[in-house]
């Protein structure tokens, strides 16, 4: 039993040593250099949350792109034509890409789009800004859609993009 414990502790020690060596701890790194950042904002509709997200994205990156994922049979979301008309009427000065999903999945087409964008190699870093409503009470937050959390996990798991979650506080009247 003691030999097994010693072997486990040695293995943990070697792992910590490799983890510590990966970021070159104790070494002076090269001078930081600015990089070109593309900020991608998932957009479902044109509203105040979208406006806040686009404004924040414009201050974060060199280039901002909005991305909408549409499913032809999604009756809960505005149609692609409605969002297109609202976007054109609003004219935020940000290009919008529409991705069509055969299933009702938001993460898969969005992650595929980010991978294609990363493959273009025109930017150094992709930042995904996920706008979310933040309701005042925990029970209210349970009732709201969890698309932001689902999208966050998918992007983290399948890309090297930086994730920013913009929480827009909603104050409900009594």
C-alpha cells in the first residue's frame, strides 16, 4: 500500500512540474504585442440587449461581427426575414451573418462558424461576446433561457476563442 501511495504522489509531483513548466514560470516573457481582435456577437433579435452587446463589442475589438443562427421551424424566435428587416432598419454599422441550422441547435453552427473564421488567419484572436439578461431573483433566472451558458460551454470546448459574457441587468417592476 505504501509503495502505491509513493507512486501516486510521484505521479502527482511530475504532473505539477509539467504544468508549472508549460507557462515558463520564472522566465521573463517577451514584451506584449497588440493583436488584431475580431469580436463575434450572437444575435437573436434587434433589441436593447443587442444594442448593449454591439456597443460593448465595438469597444473591445478591432472588428465586430454579429451572427444569427436560424431554424426555419422555430416559432418562438423571430423569422430570419424579420431580423433582417429590423437589422437593416437599425443600421448598427456591423455586418451580420445568418447561419441556417437543420436542427434547433445553436452551438454547433456557431462553433463551426468560429472555426471557419479562425482558419482564415486574418486575425490574431477571436472574442465571443455573449449577451445575457440578468434578472433580479434566482427563481426568475431559472425561468429564463440558458442559451448563453450552453453556447459558452460549446465555444470553450471546441475553440480557442476568448469568451466574454455581458450580463445586462433587468429591473422588473412590481
